[in-house]
């Protein structure tokens, strides 16, 4: 029986229109700046031809591009003059994501991302399909029937989930990109909005300046605004979040403006990671993230749990999860300089600058004092790593890796043996029987552990 074929959504080729507009605007703007009306007419004619050509190309790509579902595979046919069929095997899939932005919801489209177990040759493929076809494809590849709820935050747990899902660095990058894009448009309404935002920031900074010094008040105001934006972005992206399980598939749904649904095969999960940030320590909660082949899941935690119930809660959908039953390291075989030299140098430098600023630039003393406090917290985080960072093999043949980067401690459980190890030693470490261990996972995630006993690290490679 021949498989049913259906077309991709026209939004799949919307990028061609953007490229066409970029090519059309450049000659027209150059001619307009030269005040040459004849050149402007010619440029507009060329631009209209380029735009029509790209629209025609997009139409033919849509007309001859089809997707079909056969037992065990998804076939994507593409090409105009030369047809090319790409087979995506169902047995190689690790996760499927359905994403519907506001534009997709208005036009009846859905973005389907297929993630594979291995990142070679590609980690994922994105297809834009009509909404019903996208749902049909996801149900065919990973059925989500007869589900039962595993985690659905509400009340105070909802607030904790929003706080732990907030990413201030991503919000900062998104804010800078948005401001840069707005400055490119000379629109009166946008200019008024930008001026109002700047005036509000200045008023807030003046209020804070009544309590704090000028330089420090501006930094505190900026961090406050970024924190509020980060929490708002997290609140919208986690709206209606739920984690469900259907036999061997985990299903998450969330989003207010952008609806996102992820389906992850439990058998393909490579690792689970607990991110112990400063927020997580203060709120006494563990946010847990998953990786499954090409799926990294860094946008949102899968679940937020109490440390006391961590093993019981995670075993409900990750039966191989276990906390380490033994110490991960022996601090007596280590040197503190391996962990404290970077943060210690930063703390010493900021402390020295604070001393110089007391008589040279008193206005900067508060800012440098704040930088010294951050460096001191960094030192404390890596002093903790000196006693906790390490790796071990559990009784159920999984790995537990614990390491610290910046202010965050990561507790990673690795469930696959498809790993690569690299041991690095300098002459001093070789003489003392220590090494730095790097573990490479199928998700292209590298776990780096410092100052591991060489005999233990060497046994890990052959104890599969």
C-alpha cells in the first residue's frame, strides 16, 4: 500500500522571502541616497523581479516537496529539477518537539523537530507542517495516549518552578538583540516607547541612588530590570507546564504565547543533570534537566524536586537514577591550587583595585567592592568543589559525575556506555598520580572533572 504524501507548510520557505527582501532593499536604498530618480526606478524594477523570482522558487519548492510516513521511517522528498529523498528512521529517533509560535498559530502551522540518538550526521531536523499533519506525525512516531501526570507545579511550587527556570544571561542577550533591532527602525511609536523605557530606567536609578552610590545604583537597577524580565519570560514560557508519561515516552507541555510539546523516549536518555545554582540552594530545590541524543533540553527543567525526595521522585520516570553510595573523591590526594587559582587570582586582583581606588578613584570603590564579593563567592563555590568534585561507577553500572563551573555545581547521572574518555596530566600531576578527566557523551556534552586519581580514571575506561 502506497504511503500518503502531504506537503510542507509554506512557512517552511519563509526564509527565502527574507533573503529576497534583503537583496531588494540594498540597491533601492543606495539609489535613493544618491537622489537619482532614474536609478531608483531601475532598482525598484530589479527588486520586483528578484522578489517575484524568489516567490516562484518558493512555490516550486513547496509544490515538489512532500513528506510521507511509512512503517519505521519518515520520508522527506525535496528538489525541483533533481529530486532527493531523505529517510529518517524511527528507530534512530530520541525525541520529537512540536512548537507553535504566534505566527504559526495564526497561519495554522506547527514546527516539528526530530531529534536523533546520535549527532552524526545531523543532531536534528526541523519540518514546518500543517497543524493536523504535525500532530499526526508526532502520534505516529511517539504515541501519547493513556498518559498519567508525573509533575504539574501549582501554587507555591509554580513560583519556585518559574524562579528556577529563569535564565538571566539568555534574557540579557535577548534584550540587547531587541534594543539593537529597534534602533534600526525610525518609527515614531518605537522611538516614543524607547524614550519612555529610558526615562523609567533613569527614574528608578535615581530612586536607588538615594540609598546606594551612583555607580552601584546603576548596576543594581540594571540587574533588577533584567531579573524582572527574566522572571516574566520564564513565567510565560512555563505557563501550563506539565510532565506526563505514556509507557516509555515522557511528554512535556508548556507555553503561553508559544506552545511547546516535547516527547522524549526514556530508553534514549543519555544523562540527567541537577543544576545546583545559588537560587536552587536558597530555595532548597533541585531542577533536573535531561539529554537524549541530539535533544539537550536546556530551555526548561524537566522537574523541580526536593533534595530529600530526589531519588524516589526521579525513579518514577528514570528507573536507573541513583545517588552515589560512596565518596566521589579523596581531598587528601588533591591540591587546592587546582581549584582556587582562577577565582583566587580574581579575588586578589579586585581586592588590590579596591585598595588603590580608596585614594585614586573613591567613586569606583563600591563597584570594585561588589566585584570582590562576587569573586569571594566564586572562591567558596570552588572550595566546595575541592571536597565534592569527582566521578564514580554505581552498582547499577551507571556513572555519577559531579563538577563545578562558575557558581553552579552539577550532579550528572550518565546512563549510557557510549562514552569517550580523555585523561590529561602534566608532569607534576603524573608524579602525584592525579589527572584531569574529560567524558564525552553522545549529545556532544563534555563533562570535565579536575584532579581525579589516575588509577580510578583509568579503570573507568575499561569497566563498561
